[in-house]
C-alpha cells in the first residue's frame, strides 16, 4: 500500500500569525511613512535637549564658555573666544543635531544660551544674568492647526535642561 498524499497548504495557526505580523507592521510603519509630525517634533525636541546637555558638558569639561544657538533645524554649539562665539567645537559639526527639512518652528527665549564653566546657563557671555525660567517651544502645523509638540525648560542657576 502506498501512503496517502499529504495535503499542501498553510495551517490556520500560520495564517493567523502572518495576519498579526502584517497588522503590527502596518500600525507602526504607515504613520512613519506618511510623515507623522508628532513623531518628528518629539524627536527634534529630544535632539535639542541632547544638544543643550552636550554644550553644558563641553563647558564644564573644557572650563570654557560655550554658546548654544537654538535654531529651527539645529542646535549649533560653539566655543566663546574673544568677543564672539566663533570657534567650532572639535569633533562637532553644525549638522550633528539637525533634522530633516520640515515645517517645525522653534521659539526660544533667549535664542542663544551661554553655558558657563561652573554649569550655569546665562543670557550673556560674561555670566552676569542667569536664565530664569527659559523655555524652548517646538511646534508645527498639523492639519491646519499650530501644535506645540514639546516645551523644553531651562533653569539657569542650576543648569538643568528638561
């Protein structure tokens, strides 16, 4: 006698697992492919915080005043030399904290922050005026409405960036 022929095809368990995987990939992948501005705003906010914290670490580590200019596409970190923020930090380019071309807006008060060697954040290079309750708003236009994605708080006397 010959063995009965085995039916070819997928089991019900295999089909359900594949459908679940496709659903998970669609739920995660489609918003990213469609350009989710909420995600872009959150990511850029994290990059701004990272850039400001890095500027503070460079200032305290090198015992130099460091300027951090917060712009709509990047945080530019430079050493304060002479009377201006002109010397680029070694190993750090202006594009280290850049985002993609987007419609994000960054509102910062003040725009340039001066990180002092003792860890304070000031509004001037001399370190006379500490930033008090400084805020950086990351916002953008989503479906015709201006939406704030993240507000970054800067405390000048302690050097805390949140």
